[in-house]
C-alpha cells in the first residue's frame, strides 16, 4: 500500500462527524488530488479487471437497477450466496459503469469494456447491482444495447421512507446547493417514471420488482422468487438471511406530519403509475398510498 | 466597506471552492447555501411587504438574470439591489414544516414601494418537485414566468456552469443537469396548482433575437405600461467554456427529451421548436 492509497483510504473512512472540521467538499478535493475517485465520479478508471484462468466474460446476466436505501446490498449478497452465481472479491457490486456515459460516446468499444467487468466461471451466471441506474435517465438505453437479455431487478421501498433515509445519509454534502441536494433525494423516489423509462427498452417479463418491506417480512419467500426469476434453483438457503439494518444506526430526521402530507401529494401520481405497471405491487406496505 | 480592487482581483483568481470556503468562514452565504440567514430584510421608508406579484420559476441558464434585470428596470417594479433576484426561500422546504410563519417570512422578502409591483426569479424552482404546492399557498395570485431553451443546449450550459462553480462531476450532478430539461414534466406540477393564464412561457432563443418584442409581451403580462430600457441586448451568464458532449450522446439526449418536448408543445403550442438547434421542427 502506497502512502497515497493509505491517505485516500483514511479520508474515505473518516466519520461523518469529521465534516464539522474537515468539510466533505475539501476531503473530496484532496482525494481527487491523490488520484482516487469513487466509482460514480468522473475520473475513475473504467478499465475492466484482469480475467483469471478459467473465467469467461460477457454481458451481465442480471442487473439490479435500484434503488438506494432499499436494502440492495443485503439482497445482492443473498443473491451472490447462491452457488450458481459468480462474484469476485475486489469487483464491487455496483459497477456504475453506465453512469459515466451521459455525455460520452458509447459504442462497441465501451460495450466490450462493460462486458469485461463481468467475469464468471463456466456454468454460472453473474451480474451487478448499481442502485442509482434507475434514476439516471440515460442508462436504460445504454443497458439495452450492452445487455439486452439481462434480467433486471428493482428493489423498492416506500418513497417517503426512502427520501428521509436518503437525505439523512447525504446530509453532510448539502452545503452548497441545499435545494438540489433535497431534489436529488426526492427524484430518486419517482419509481413509476423510472420504471416507465426502463420498460421502453425491456419487456416487462425481464424486470422483477421487489419491495423492501416485503423482503424484510418474508425474506425466504422473496429470495426464492428472486432465484427463480434468475433461473436458479430456489431451494438454496444462505446461512444468514435477515436484513442488515444499517439504516437504524443513522440519525434520521423526524418527518413533520405536514411535510409528509405534502410528500404524499408529490409522490401519489407516480405511485399510481407504478401500481398500474406492476400488478404485484402491494401498497398495503406503503400505508400513505394504500388508499390509491 | 468594500475591499481594495487588488484584493478583489486576487479573490476572483481563487478556485470557486476556496472562495466559498473563505466566504463561509466570515459568515457569508448565498441564498442557495446551507447557512444563509432567511430573516427578511428591513423595510425601507415607504415600503411595504407582501406576496410577490411575479415569480420566475425557470430555467437555469435560460438568460433569466438578463431578463430579470430588464423587468427590474421598469419604473413600475421595485427591485432592491441588496436582495438577490433568486430568493430561494422555498428551496429549503422539501421536508421542513411550512406554515403561516414561513409564509409571512417569505412575504417579508418582497418589499415594494407604493404603486409598484415586485417579485423574484429563482430558476431552480421549476425542477424542485415540492415548490409548486408551497408557492400556491404563499403566493396564489403570482404571475409565473419561465424562459425555456433548447433542452440539450441547456443541459450543456447548466452542467458547465455547475462544474465551473466547483461542483464535482458525479452521476448526481449529471442527473440533475439532465432532469432540469424535462420542461413539460416540471411545468405540469405547477399547472396542478396555477391556471394557465397565470403563466408566461418565453424562449431564450426568441428573446435573444427580438428582445424588444418579447419584453413588451413580458411587461403586458405583468400589467405594466410600455417601457424601453437603455440596454436591451445584454445576455448575462450565458458565456464561458462548455462541457464537450460527443455527437452520439447529443443524439441520445435529443431522443431522451423528444417525448417531453412533444408534451410541451401540447401544453404551450406557441413554443417554436424550430428555434432549438437540436429539435429543428416539431418532434410530432
């Protein structure tokens, strides 16, 4: 480990409270000066990892496209526990590759590069889960070109809860553009519009929509459903199936009842659109929207 | 007290992030930044406060500073130089309570002399999903102004602007810049709360070509008599180095916006897409 790597990792691992004395923007600036970028930042190296002996590469068999704060890390690890799935240490669950092509060319070379991020052992399938993809309007078209047969997973959560958790998680970055920061967290909850965009490029049968609340209540049944959707034996049981409740450790602002009413108004039309596209959606898990 | 010009020049040479950090250290914040004091300004002699008569709600990089200055030049409009054209007051209420006290505070930001009208232009409002409902509550009679621009050009200009101010090039920055170009989708949120006759939708390209005609239309919309400012054609904040967008990405962005532009034309048939280089003619 070089001193640059050690310093950059140290910056990455600082407690959120550190922003009080060392603001997040300055930390990011310093990290970039050290040549370290997060996967969703411009400047990150998109070169695929080296292929190991016996591995093949190709388009992902499945791609989780959303959503942040809905337990996607937990669910991805349950999926990855299946012996029919290839994952490799050092390759992140969220490749974020397609995030980088809003303004760049995306041709055969980039498609091949994307495929290079998916090594797999013979007889297994592999994929990724980049939870911001659904909220990035340019991604669906690129994904349809790079992985037209991929099965897409969309794990949702009550949009009001997701919004509150998203805001709490990123509160240290809100300084320079408060409204834009809040708008970003809110926009990520317009699932109907996001799914609508995806369905312009993929048939509905290629998309599995899950609900966080349902996965927490009955992970065994929901995981079996997920395995079946991916064409895997659904009898597999990971040793630890319960949720990793990391959100509970964060301080989440209490929502003002009036603000919640306003949020219901903001999201109601979109939830209705979503329910029309996903007949299996169970709105009883999202009580604010249960009355349609 | 104003600092000496050499100090101001040196300050301008600092990076945007360093400038911001220094200003924050001395307690100076812009209305869009966390830390800004939203206590309304003191009323001047003969001034009264109240709901804004007009609110510009969009769009960023649509020439709104230029257009606001032209409106403010009218003798029938009060515009105090110590109050930013972008109040941004409603930007903060995504999840915070918004009641009578907040409405009153908002009104406090609109001092005006007797017999004049006043307002603001916060171009970010259009893209903030929660603002329409709050504005309808705080200023239901306000006339709403929007200047639109070819959405792909707006994206390029908006992204360049954000980056020039020190924003990091992340997927969130890109997504924000893309989303602001879905004009019809954003305007529909306001149309849920305000009648069509309360909107004036202008095009940046048309304002640039024929500012006198478009300004006359703007004054009429605001109920003001004719007036001709000394300097008419002076776009502000529309230059600067632009982000490079590859040709195939421009085509993808154009395709991405096309259905929204079509919807926009259904809402506002007077929009002339032949003025928008990436759309040329109606996508319909």
